[in-house]
């Protein structure tokens, strides 16, 4: 077997094409857009390169056939927040071959160790954790865009190598036309009417204002979690640039208390419903097909990619109120059938409780692993 660094057009193509072979007989898998994968590794489109670096490889067998791939990342803003300097690996794909998997993991480990790291998390992304994060271990159904989908045997490949779970990531789903539990509805309706509280959906022509509110809420809501690093203006712009083509501004809600930004939820229609026949390609013909899909097919699924509430407002019922406001918009459309709340870490007990309060049911489980050198 031979490890080859991805550093030219041919190896990039091999890196992108491998999943199409791994999942060719899996009806649930949807090929992600090549452009979105490539943007992770492009310093011009991913600001994480300003404070870190990444590398990727493909693996060929003795006959020259590509049988695996992996990437490794170092985010200097987060690497030293752990007990030991920790990098990451991701975009792992491999045939059911432990020796091949071990060689891929060894390669990532050697590069990370050579750059001062003493552990690696995986599979993770060189970016925010709302995309391509965690190993799918339960819920092998059609994924939402940006959510990792894997072969069931990947869990065995990771754990036999020596990875151990760092945390579990739970996604739950809400059936849009199913009534919320009575208690949840009463709390939400009471909060919506409370004096000094008001709710707004995103307005594209006021993006800068909402981007500032997003940053203020996000950095307060997540500041007490382990390995937290504040989100930057550039990261916010990149996140919204990625979802712009599919974004519906009335699915993104902000809550304010006496004029102060207090909570937000970012929900997007599921891109996978519109790209399943593109084979990852979004050239001229791909864009035309995408627009035709968007015109002819109405999204049935939505995904909540980010939800957060400032610490001092976390017992005010704002999340419930925003979900009610969302439903007021969605129900008359008679279009959407499902909202996936994805994902919440098993360490985030408050958000888990919110999921339960909505009456949401289990959808998927991913695991983020850690391997200490």
C-alpha cells in the first residue's frame, strides 16, 4: 500500500471520487458538493488557514487502486485548550480493511506529532462543528447536508486502532404537523407575549446587524464549554455564504430581551434534497440542474444547524418561543414535513432537555473520538 499526499489535480480528483466508490450501492448516501469539500482545503475560502494548517492523503493498494483517504488539521486556537496539544483528522473514507485504516491513521498521527501535537480528534472538520463532524454510528438514513454519513464498519476501524469516544452527538427530529406537547406550547406562547421580549427573523438587507447579534449570542452561549474558541466575523460570513444559495431568511430567528440580543436559531432547508442527482458537481450544467431541482421540487426537510442562548437568558423559554414563531411561518406553506435538530453533544444537558420538551424523537448518533499518542 502507498500513501500519496494530495497536491495536484489528479490526487484531488481521487480524493473526491473515492466516496462514490465506497457508497455506490448505498441508496441513502448523497454525494456532497465537491466545491464545498475543496473549500475546506483552500486558504482563500477557509479562514481557519490563518491560524492553523491542514494536509490530506489518498491510499493506493498494490495494484494502484485508491482504497482510502484522510486529512489532518491543526487549529492553533483550539489545539492547546486540551490537557495535551490536540489536532484533528477527518474526511476519512476506507474499504473494510483494518491495515489500510491503520496506515491512514498512522499517517495523520505522524504528521500531527511532527507538528507538536500529542493527540488527535476525529473525524472532525477544519472549520466550525456544524459541518462534517463526528462518526455516524446510529441512524443510517438519508443524511442532511453537512452531516457525516459513514459505513457501519468505520466504527470498528476507529476503535480497533485505539480511538475512544470523547463525546456523543445526538440529532433528534420534529414532525412538523405533529402538535407540540401542551406544556411546551403554553410556555412558548407565554414567552412570545411577555413584555420587553420580541422576535425577528433574519433580513438579508440588514445582514450586518444580524451578524453582529449572532456573534454576541454565540460567543456568550458557548463560552463555558470545553475547548471553546470565540467565533470571528470572517467565520460568520463564511458560514452564511455557504448556506446563501439555499437559505430562507424566515427560518432564521433571533430573540431580544429589552432590545438586547438574547438567543438565535439558524435553520436551513436540506440541500441534499436538491443535489442528489448532481454527483457532487456544480459546474454550469450542475448549477442549471440545481436551479431546476429548486424550482420543481419543494424541500420537505429542514435542519437546525446552530442554536444558542446567552447564559443569563437560558431559563427564559426563548428557544421554545422561537420554534413556535418558526412553526407559525412553516405550517401555512404546507411544504415542510420534518425538522432535524442537529446535533447536540451529550455534555449539553440543557439543549438535550429542550429537544425532549419539543417531543422530538431520535434521529441519529455520531461520535467524536480522541486518540492520545
